[in-house]
């Protein structure tokens, strides 16, 4: 079942000099219910813009976006976005940050607390519920952000380079946390990353984008068994395939700029 359908979606920005900038052009993509989809591409190809359009944080200029066959028009309550830049409330405890999302959903105090503790258990943070965000490591803070996103119980979880600022060991640990949550909650996940290794480790399918304008140039389904071995020949071959696709795209853009 197609959970999400984008048909020839475009996004145009108007610069200060009134020049039109095509951030996205004729983007066609789908996501199945429960699919883990990674989106990879160079800086400036419109990956973040694409997530914002799906979340309804900005209007698209052309095309259509359908979630469960219904048009996305305005803020999309069925999607929750997790950013690389943490947006936790520093004056709330870890528990309070997660409970805040549940309060927005209208849950009573005791129910909020119980549900927030359950979500913190899922991300392995039940022991720091009373701590403030600044008392935690970057990786732990990102776990709080993920727990809070799950508290909204979204149909689609949008993740915009959530581990981009973390060291490699912490990044890999949180990749496994997200995979465990995905299996547990069976959510559709759209995960933006610059990291080819991360995309192959996580995804059911990888979309490759290029810039100027932002568009999809590759749709790569993955048949690797889980858990995935980063040193296996199939994993390495996929890494090379995606890297070559990105390099061809970057070289093409460079030539167009020179011309």
C-alpha cells in the first residue's frame, strides 16, 4: 500500500533580486506503509525542503502530495520532523520534554507520565527521566528528541540528518536504536542523510538526489538481510554504486555551471 505519493512536486523560491530559484523540480516518489526510505544527495539538492513540504511546513509550488490518498494542504499532523539541530526545551526535564508532546495530544497528566516513561524506556533513557537536556550527551539528547517525536504517534516519521553532528560510534549506536523503534512501531520513516554507509545500513530503499534543480536521479531497493554487515561485499558494492552516481551528478552540475 502506498502511504505517501508525490507527483511532479516542485518548489520555487524567489530571491531578493526577484530571481526564481527552482529548489525542487518534478519530484516523483512513493513510500509504502512501514517502509524505511533514505534520501541521500549533495548539499543544496533540496532534501530538507522535501521533508518540509511533506510535513506541510511550507507550500509546494507545483504537483501534488498525497498521504493515505488525501492531499497534504497546510500543516500535516500525521508527520513529525526530527532535526539535526536539537529543539528540546531546556527548562523541562527529559520526562517533561516527552510529556509536552503528549499534552498537546490532550492526554491527562497520569496518562502522559506513564506514556512518556514507556517511550523513554524504548530509547533506553528511563534512568535519566529527571535530568535536564544540558546534562546529557548529544546522543542522549537526540534520543529524547526521537522519543518526543514518537509521542505524537505520527503516520510518518521524518528525520533530517538526525545523527549528522555525532561521532561515528554514537551514530552507529543510534542507528540501531532507530531500527529497533521502526520494527517495534512499524512506522513509515523518511530519513535524510549525507552518509552513504548510514543509508545502506538503515534503508529498505534509497533515493539519490542531485542539485540545480533538486530532483531524484536514483531509486535503489535494498535486498540485504538484517542486521547488515558493513564489511560484506554486497554492502561495499552498493556503497560504490551510490558514490559513483553522486559523483556523476556532481560532475554534471559542475559542467553546467561552467557553461
